[in-house]
C-alpha cells in the first residue's frame, strides 16, 4: 500500500501540474497526516489551517521558540511572532496604508499595455519573462519608491531565494539561497544610504530616523528585503497562474471587463490557483488537531492549496466563480505573516486584466507551460502565449 509521501510528493511532475485532486483525496481520507518527506504534519482543511495561523501562542513561526536558531539576515516580520513583530509590522503597514495605489496601478496597466504593443504580431512569447517579471519588479519598486533592478538579474536572485524555501525537501538549495539573500541585502543597504524617493520606504526611513536602535534597524532592513523579494516573487507567480487560468477558462477575461467582476475576479483567480502553497509552524506545546495528537516541537504545514479548495469553506470550491464574495482565501497566506505586498500584487493583477481587455489583440495559448519545480510557491518557469488579431 502506498504511503502518504508516495501519494503526495509536492515536487512530483504530476502534482506540480495539478496538485488539487491528490489534496482533495487527502482531505477526504486523512485531513491531518504525517508527511515523512516534509518531516511534518500537513493540514488540508480550511478550518484547521486557520486555527493554526491564528493561535500564535501554540504554533510558532519563530524557530527560536522551539529551540531552533535564526541567522540575523533572516530576522524580519516574517520570522518574528506577535507580539515581538508588532512594532516593525505596524511601521510597514502604516506606511503601506499611506500609499496611493491608484497611480501605481495605472502605471502598471500602462507598462503591460506597452509590453503587449511590443509583443503583438511577433509570434509566440513567454508570459513569465515578457510580462510577469517586468510587471512585478516595476510594481513593487514603484510601491517602495526605489529604482527597479535589472529584470533578468533580479529574477535569478529571487529564484534562488524562492527555491531555498524548499530546503527541507532539497537541502542543496539552502546555500544558494543564503548567498542570494546576501546579494539582495546589499541592494537594500544601498536604498537606505541613497537619497530618499517618495514611496513606502521613505516613510519607513523617516519614522525610524532618530528613534530606532540597532536591532530595530536590522529588522527594518530585513523586512524591506523580504517585502521586495516576497512581493515580487508572489506577484510574478500570481500573474503566471492568473494568465494560465484565464487562458483555460474561455470567457472569464471578457467577463472581467465589468468593474465589479474585476475586483472580485482577481481575488478568485488567486483562490483558484494561488501562488503560496503553504507555510510552516512549530507546536510549542502538545495539542490536538482534527483528532490527531501533535507533540511539542513537531512541525505543521498548513497547505493553502488544499484549504482554498475546501468545500466546507467555499461553495463550488473547484470552480472559478468570478463574483465570489466573501472570499477569505489563503492565496497570500493569512494574518501577521501574510505577504506584506498583497495589496500591490492585487493592484498588479487588476492592471494586467485591464490591459489585456483594453488591448486590441487577443491573448491565446501557444503551447503547454512548464511549472517551476518548487513546493512552497506555485509558479510557472515558462508559459507560452501569442497575441492574435
């Protein structure tokens, strides 16, 4: 009889192509299961995932709370738990709420429209390299108020960091990720020494100019790095997934010309095939989830991909419902450890859909896409398409 590890290998080509059938089977058969390959318990139900994400006292994101270590370059709002993360997260969220996303979204729409003009009539192109990467770099840099790095170079750095998130499955990925983080940290350091430009980072710098100690400044710089890289990689993955969904659901793009469906539809695209597949917590004390006893020190992976298709939480869970509301999906995570760049990612997706609908050429598939061999993030390496008259 096959083990759960055999049935659900997140790096198996078939699972990378479509993880949802095997996750649905696990949710029915064994909603809380031990996965030897990940060395953790895995959760497939929405309610169980939300319980873990909400209970910071029992389930730690910070490995130090269960005896682990965190290198200084990794200390940010994404590794700290409440209340330790509260001050720095509040600093960034306050600066984020102060930003006017309307002009950022409009500039993103114009960028996509210009790219489509260049690609129209030129034959097959790669959606990832030609649209997702430049759009995501530009939009996140625009939000922060920094000069965008060269697309190709940054994509390679981000890719190494993103792949290192699967270090538990493939340890050889850890060191390249560490070196890439150091390279990105050097870029972030240059932002804090250069003249401030209008944007989120300028507000953060102003708020911490005179009152912050060395530890807070470290958290701030590391969080700026995480926000740029995480915002970029999450948005680029979301763009690829969204385009693929639109290409495989005839009529969906046209329906999103309607303003109300554009807003709800973008959320639904992320729920239906989201970029973030899961996140890990560690139990700091013994507990029980879904009838399973979890020991202190054991890891738990909340499988967002499974939770977002849980029929107990979402009616017609396996269908693309563009007017779904409310839509409390976990496509970007949830709570204080969710991707800080969620709002700009959503703005970028709205800009993408609007530009595709505004452009006279019609987007069409031009072959099978190739999924990136990553478990934590669901993304395309390449996604061929063409613009037809």
